[in-house]
């Protein structure tokens, strides 16, 4: 009951803060309510180059993972309608097929670039930041135009857009002006002249089209992120998956990784260092596996160069006493031998890349125990990719193990073999047992 009361007070305080901010900045909003005119001229595309531009746009749309949000599983491509739950209500992604009535058939390349670069729709209305315009603002005009031309070439789907279900006051888009003032800086990607062409290409893909920081940066109560903590890791709201820090070797900082291992993880979803599951598996399946080896290597070079910072953000979670943790560890060892050792080996070294190592695996030892708990409960597969078409999977144990047993085996793998994790509690397991897959 205390947690619900605290959440209610926090939500009320946040709503009040946003409301006051919006009122203070309302004159600015009205002053800027007209659609911005692009200062970048549209790309001139001759009929001879149309096919080439469509192909490049298709590649760039893959890099931006457009299909993941704008296509419902089993639905028609780019017809939208995917529900996106947020702490402020549910958004439904729009139809971006070239249908004139329900899609973007009447949009010009200027309209499309304005949405990508400035976060405004065709009519000038502000877009919710679930659309990653805070990253897409770095996409060049040429690349935006290529994606636009590609989307104009796909089949038009007449599917009306479903209205968003945002709670008051977040259903008032004018409030977004306050959010944008705090968390959005419009601008183009600026290459670093001190770095190589390869590094700059990787930075452009990671920071722009790939919008990697959107998940790998913690989000505050207002739904914004602190750029000084970019790539520092964070819990993905309402998905109950933790996107680990890429700037701390205590999690999955890539500073000590071999470039080929990073390449393999991005391109196939598995490597000698581990495998991807959950939301990242979808990114590899929908997007990264289709990128060229050169672009994957560029991203690896950039990610490996991210400066290693201090401790990643420590999520609030239940603390287990040392005595109870010791009991869980002892019970977990027995469960591990019975259920896990046949694949991951008694010493936790695994059989990579099919069965990832658990010993010395940073993702097992992170402050947040969300990911290993979810893997034991729900199981899962790395993505099926061209270079790994039949990945080995992890079976679910939710039906076979109690909350206490799951807590015990996760505690064991986080603390055995000189791992430096901490015990987890049965309550943490219970909280995640009904989390959406």
C-alpha cells in the first residue's frame, strides 16, 4: 500500500511540474507552432537513380529499425497500430505506408524530414518522444530523403490510425514543449575530425539511425534522459528488461572486448562472450543482421571506444540479508547441478557460442538482476539470423521452479565461480513472473 501511495504522490508531482513548465513556456510554444521550414534542400532524384535510392532507403530503414515499431506482428508492413505502453499511457504507432488517407501518401520529403529532424508531424503538431526523433535529428537530409523514397515505394495499406490512450494531462501535446526544452536539442551529426572515417560512420549509426542510447540510457520520472549518462544503462520502462551499461566493464562495457566478438554479437546475436535475448534480440533480428560487415565493424569500433565511466546507475531493488543469501546459494547450487550444468557446465564456462558462459559474465553480475531472473523464468532464444539460422535456446522454468527456487539458482550463478553479484529475493522473482514477454 505504501508503494502505491508513494507512486501516486510522485505521479502527481510529475504531472504538476510538467503542467507548470508548459504554462511558463506556452508563449514559446505558440511562437513556434508553425511547421519549421527545412534549411536543408531536398535531394534531387532522377528517374535513372530511383531504383538505387529505393535500395539505399531500404537499407537505411533497416538500420533505423522502422519495421519494429510500425508493423504489428503478423500484420501488414508499416501499417502501424503497435501498442507502446509508457508510464503516461499507451501510444499506438502510426501508419507510415504511402496510403493517402491513413498513411503518409500526402507527405512531402520536407514533411518527412521535419518529423525526423524536428519531431513535428505534417501539420506541425509535436510528436511524442517514443518516436526517437531525439536521435533521428542527426540523420542527414540525403538519408532521410532515401528512407522517404523507399517508404513511398512499398504497398499502400489503408488502415486507420488508432487514437492514443494517454492519461491526463499527458494527452495534451502542447505540454511537450516543456519536455522538448529540457531534453531535446535539434541538430545534425557532426563528424569528429580527430577520429577515423570508420569511427565517425559508427558514431553516426549508433547515435543517429540506431538510436541505441534510447534504451541504454536511464530515463527519469519525466521520461527524459541525461545525456551526460548516455549509454550508462537503464531499465526499459514497462518492458522489465535492463539495458546494460556500455560504458562500464562491470556490466557489458565493451572496452575489453575483441572487435570480432562485438561484430558477432551485433550481426548474429551470439559470440564467444555471450548472447542477446529480449528486446536486443529483436533489434538484431529486425535490423542489425542486415547491415554490411563494414557498417557493423564501424559500430563496433565506436562502441568499443566509448569512455569507461564510473559505476552504472544502481536500480532500486529489494536487499537480501547475508544469512538468507547463503541459504539461497546452497539451495541454488543443487538446482544448478540438476537443471543447468548439462549446458552451462559445472564450472559455469558454458559451451559458447551455443551455450553462453555464466562464469565471469558481466551481464549476470550487474546491479540489476532483472535479466537473469527473466531468462530463468521465461527462457528465450537469441535471434534467428542469416549466419545463425538455428540458434540454441534457453528453456523456461517458470512452471517448474517456485519463486524461492528461481531466486536460489539466480543467486548461485551471480555469486559462484568468483562472480561478484549479490543475492536476489523471491519477491523480486514474483514481481517479474507476470511481466510481459
